C-alpha cells in the first residue's frame, strides 16, 4: 500500500509537469514471475514507443548541444 501511494503521488507530479500518463507504469511482479515480467516490460516499451520521443522534456535539442 505504501508503494502504491508513493507511486500515485509521483505519477501525479510527473503529469503536472507535462509527462504523458502513458509513460509511467506501475505493476506488481514477483521475482518468480519471469514470463509475466517479460510480458509487462514488452507492453510498456510498446506503449511508450508509440508515444514517440518526449522532446519537450529536454532543455535543448541534442543536435544543437553538440555544436
């Protein structure tokens, strides 16, 4: 319960700062659930990849930093 409350507060703060809700995930998974972990990880990666880069979170575009 404590972790869930902390996560909820952190997610709300990140959303307030402009991070899309789909970029933050929380799930319970036992160390004995390797297949479940792999499935969850692939699902999260797919969802975040579908959102594309979060360029608005960077202070400067990476191509301009190198110059």
